[in-house]
């Protein structure tokens, strides 16, 4: 299954152009910028990444990506408020390489998490979400610490269903509610405490992409090999990737990335916060 750049360009122009928007193709960077006419806000898309999704998952995956982009652009065009929508504020986990500011240079509200990940904060708009930047926060007259605390409370109130699978005596727990906050549930302290209470071996966790959270109760070396393969598989198929490295909880409940060598015990990474 193959699509060339000319075909992709026609598709993007058909589905994203108009509606008060403009598309700017940059052939040197192999990207396209989609902007709103009314405020100049928009997104920059990697042509290579879109083609990769088509080749790996087919036309439906590409359509889903374009729908998500369209919803995000619609969210940018509206003027949402934090006040009155406090119950729709949530923390989201992104990779450490994720931009720390908006396209127009506004610093995003965030905090440190691990060497591989960082926590941002988003306002849920239904079909999309808007990452909260400090200018938006100031305009709404909301305190940053209060925002973070409210996001944590909202996260803990989200429903969570867990699927269980046992492989070679190792138990894996999967959370995939597809609400945009599956990986974020790692920040739910009660959930982590429950997982720790169940664990008979080493408690591990993987957040390969936004829409899955995997806890592993690892009791033998084979379990680490399985965890590595599982994490990589989910990472390569995720729409919003986070990290292909799983983590282990130490005695202080600190997350430490682990590098898993085939048929061997894991090699811990650097200590993280």
C-alpha cells in the first residue's frame, strides 16, 4: 500500500483547506503548515509521518489523523475559558522532546516528570483538547498551582477499567479507555498504590503512547523480555507516541527507566524525579 506526496497533498487540501484556513507546503522541511486566517494559529505537520501512518496502518489511520488535526484546528478557532470549565482540566504526559511552548512562543504550563517524559496541562474541549499556556492562564486569572491541583483531582475521578493478562507467570494490566488520558492515569496515586499492593514481583509500567497504560508484575527474567516487546509494539502503533522505554518503581515510588537486554535482567537508567 503506497501513497506519494502529490496524492497526500491533494488529500490535505481537500480535507483541511478552506474553512477559513490556509495551507503552506515547505518542500525543504518536507512539512505543511495549516493556519487559521482569523488568528494565524495552526499546526505544522510532517509529510513523512503522515505517509508512514498510511503505509503502516492504511487509509483509515491517515483519515483518523486528519480528523484529529481538523478537530484541533477547530478548537484553536474557538475562545474557550478555564473559569467555569475547571472540571475539564487534566494533566497529559508527553515525551521529553515535546515542545515547551506554542507556535507563537508562549510557554506551556508544565512540570518535570522523568528523564523520558514531561507533564503538561490541557483543557478538554470534547472532540479535542487545548494545551494550557501561561498567557492563557494569566488571561483567565487562574493560579498555576491551583490549576495543577485541580487537574490531579479531575484525573483521579476518571473511570478506569483494567484488563488482565498472564504470560509466563508474569501479570500485565492494560488500561485503554480511549479518552485521551490513559497514559495520564499513571499520575493517579491511588491506582499506583493498588497496583503495588497486587504486585508479587517487580512493579513496572509502560506508557508507549497516549492511549494505553500498561502495568507489569514481573516475577522472572522472561517477563522483562515480554515487557520490552510489548512496549515496542504499542509504541510503533501509537498515534501520539510517548516513550518506548518501560519504567520500574523503586522503593521510594520513583520511576526509573529500564533498558532491557534480551534474555537478561534489565539495566536501570539514570535516576529520575
